[in-house]
């Protein structure tokens, strides 16, 4: 798989996650986070098992162990982000989610894996773009939802770094399927403790069923299988950089489908500048522009000598 093909796949995952805000916000307020987790990952797990059941015989104990670690991180991430999205406007939630672009390189430095100068420069530009999009309005983030989104952001960073290691040691397809099964079982156990009647306590309206199925298929079954494959061929920073463009996609969708995202998602000059800055940062972070420039200068100096 070429780098361009892999980046396209990663962007499709980002598109799925950005669009998920529409369907998460359309879920009934009374639907608990554990019910949401169980229903979406449960349907996703069933879909993946039906499609790949012949491959499950290849699952090893090491696959289950690594999938379980990713499942714990995924469970915390999904529960935290779902609560944060409910409490915050879509653009604010997306902004906080994109701050993974800062946490991942910090964790990589701690693990003695130094990001490139392009990665760091691009990340800084992306953060400026995120701030422009939100007009540096810190008061808009003084909310409990911010704490949930930051928890989701941290677990997302740990998940990306862990998945990068595991997918290079195991079959990414099997890791994707097994982690979804474990996550669904974990969600069901938590839901049972919260509401013993579980599935019988939900009012299955047409709107609920359509939203749950779309979330299960696109943001869980499709997104996480593609993500596992992509992480096998990409490094954590590349994955994080592409994921950081999520606020641009979210903002665009919020403008195109304002009713679905709720009030307060307006497009203005700050939004445009922020989106362009984020795009520029993604290009810088994912390229060798600075390195090439440095080499060209060195080459010119050598020629002059």
C-alpha cells in the first residue's frame, strides 16, 4: 500500500468520525452511555464476525491479550467522547478531540521516539488553526464536557501509539474484530450493572435504530478495521495529523447540515482562516518540506564553496 493510498483511507476514517456527531446528537437524551456503547459496538462486532468468521480460527492468545488492551482504551475513549459531545457544541468537542496532535508527540518523546521537525512544525500550525477556528474563546470550554473530551483525547493518544505497536506484531484484521467483540461484551456488562433489563429498557424508535446502525457500521465496523490496517503501514504521528483535520470536516458539515449539529455552529472568517491553517499544518507535518529546504540551502552553500 502506498503512502497516498494509506492517507486516503485514514481520511475516510476521519470523515466517518466527524459525521458521527450528527447521529450521536440525534440519539435520545435518555439513552445511557453504556447502552450506546453496547448497541453500536455490538452491532459492529456482529457485522465483522459475519464477514470474517473464517479468519477467526487464526486468533492466538497474544491477539486476544493485545486486543483486550486496545478494548479498554477504546471503551474509555468512546464513553468519554460520547458524554463530551452531548455537553458541548460540535465544533468545541471536535477541537478538544483534535488536541491529540499535541499529546501524541509528547508521549513519543517520553518513549524516546522523536518526531521529525516537519511533524512538530505542522502540529504547531494545526494548533494555531484550531485556536483560530474557535477564536481563542477559552470561556466556551469552561464546561464539564471539556473534562470528558480531554479524557477521551488522552486515551485516544495512548490507543494510537499502542495500536501502532500491536498492528505490526499481529494481524490487524483480527485485532480489529476481536477488540470490537471485547468492547461490546464490556459495554454489556457495564450496562447490566446500570440497568439489569438492558435491551428491554430501550424504546427502539425508527430514528434511534437508524442512528445506531449508521454509527455501528461506519464509525465502528468500518472505521476501526481500516484504522488497524492503516496503522500497520503508518506511524502514530501520520495517523494523528490526518485525524487532526476532523474539526475542518465537522465545521463544513455543521454549515451544510446546521439542524443536525444544533445552533451556534456558524461559518465566519475565523472559521475559514482556521480551516486553511489546519490544512497547511497537515501538509507541512506530512511532508518533507523543511528537510528539503535545509538540504537545498546546504547544497547551495557547497556549490558556492
